[in-house]
C-alpha cells in the first residue's frame, strides 16, 4: 500500500520541518513544503499530493483560507487548516472553505494522526458517493459525451467541442455552435476524456488538440481565442506535434 503524500504549506520553516519529521515518523510521505499560496499551487500541480496541511497565516497576497478556496475551485484535494488562532472570526472564515480538519497549535502527534486519518476517510467516502452519482448521470461514448443541462442530458459530439473553461465550481463547454455550463470541474472531465485528444494546457483550460490554429511559447490560438499554456505543457505539446 502506497504512503499518503502530504503537502505542508507553512512559512515558518522551523515549524514546517518539525511537522515534516512528525509526519514521516508516523509513516506518511511529505512531498513538499511551500511557504506561499503561489508555491503551494505549483507543488499541487507538480507533486499531486493526497492531502494538504494549510497554515492560515502565510506570506504573500493570499492567506491559507484564500488558498483553500482556490483548491476547492480547481482540485479534488482534501486539506486541513493549521493555525495558532482559534477565535470565532478565524473559525468562521475557515468554515466557509469546508476544511476536512482544523488543528490549533501547539498540536501533538495523536491530534495530527486522528485528524489526517479522519480527513482521508471522509474524503474517500465523499468521492465514492460523488463518483456513483456521476456514473448514473453523465457518461462518455466513443465519439460523444452526455452533459446535464437545464434538467436533462444532452448529447454532444466530441468533434464539436472546442475547449472547456473552468468557471469556479462549474465548467463552460465551448462548442462550434453553442456554449454550455455544467456543474463539474476540469479535473473530473479530464479523467473521463481521451487524454490523446483533450489536454489540460492550463489550470483553467482543457482543449481539443484538433482545434488548435497556432501555438506560441505562452499561448495557443483556438477558435479565435488566445488560451494561456503552462511551460511544461508547451514542451509536451511540441513533442506531441513532432510525434504526429
């Protein structure tokens, strides 16, 4: 059984390293330590952690709660809030992003273990239920997919879809003739579609490779729209084109 991979987001490096030692002694794998929201998001993309421990008060423009809100929008990743504060104002802000756990410093090993195990169990249960519901409602065929919109399932031909764009907890589906909005995030769609045809070139865009008009180092042109592309995906895309 593989170890649970945990990302620590904590700008006090002494505290972060101490927490890392505790987690590794308990049998977890620490896949990274981030000191800001920007660094944390990059590590989530690169390391694909199973769980994140987010300190509320971190350096940079976004605190841990703002980071948690962004994680909710773009990733299926459970997180536990860490803080030295337990005042009602902080608790109320934290509740809005629905953490799977909340640890007040100083915490001990038993608190950490119990919080992590309960968080992972609740997340697994939640995802299993969600997957079951999705399998009942939405499905992808060889050349088409069904989406739920306006209370009914609508069949879309895959070759009609140009790109998907993240829109908070929803996704905009841009086709050659119409735009749909569905209650799903890109990560869910990415797992259902053919990875050789539909590729997530940016955290907010999943595109149909066959619809690309031109490629630049920082963006692609598709159906008259300029869509940003990450550096890693740019290199991958050039390699794919050479393969073709």
